[in-house]
């Protein structure tokens, strides 16, 4: 797995004080971390602030980073997850409650107009289905399908077993199937 080896090398370089290596990590991880945070806080400005906090905390904690055999992105997701939890605790609000409108409004300029319209339609359907999930089911599915994380990393991040993560995902998918209406 070349990409993962490359990321591990970047982490090691950043740990040794190579600021260019951390800049590269920032460039590679900003979009997935921002989307992860935005999905949970619903506000662009708050998501931007939390994402910056995540990178500051990651930079400060790099000397203590231990390679546990998973993608370094999981390390950043773990920091992001804790930062979002801290945000909601400070606000005194419920974590992963109503996702509200605009959760999926992060631009995707990677394709044609038709592809963008199809993605917008799909996002709308997914948003409708996600509304019926528990917070843990929503998080497990978002990490799997929106952030392309393997179950091993999701389990580590959520502090659950891989089996528990698979069960959350399975229950969530079943609930979403029951909720989503096609061809109304």
C-alpha cells in the first residue's frame, strides 16, 4: 500500500521537525477533516475553526504520535472527533442531533454538471435516510461511506470492536432502506 507508506513517511518527517512535511499533511487532510467536522456542526465558520484547531492539536501532539499500523488520517480523525465532542459539550447541545439543511452542501467540482446534479440528488436521499439513524449509526456509516475509512480504523476511532462497527453499519443501512423512498 504505497499511499499509506508515503503518509507514514510524512508523519515521521513531520515528527523530526520538517515543516514542509506537515504542510503536505495539511494539504492532504484538510478536505476530509473539514468535511468530517462540517457534517457534525452544520456551520461553515465553526467547522473552519474546529478544523484549524484539529491541525494545531495534531502538530502539537506529533512528538507523542505512535504508529499503530493504521492510516495517519485516522489519527487526525480521532483529534477531530474529540474536538467536535468538546465543541458540543461547551455548547451544551446534543452531539449528532438534527443534521439540518446544508449538511451535504460542500462543493464537488470534480465532474460534469450531470455528475454534480446526480451527486446532489444522491446527497438529498442520503440526508433523508440519515435522519432516522442513532448518532453512532450515523457516525459509523459516515466514516465508512463518506470518508472511505476501513472498519478497523473506524473501530479504533469510535473505541468499539470491528464487529460492533459492522453491526452499527448494518442496522443503519437497514433503517435507511426503510426510510428512503425511490421514484415517488
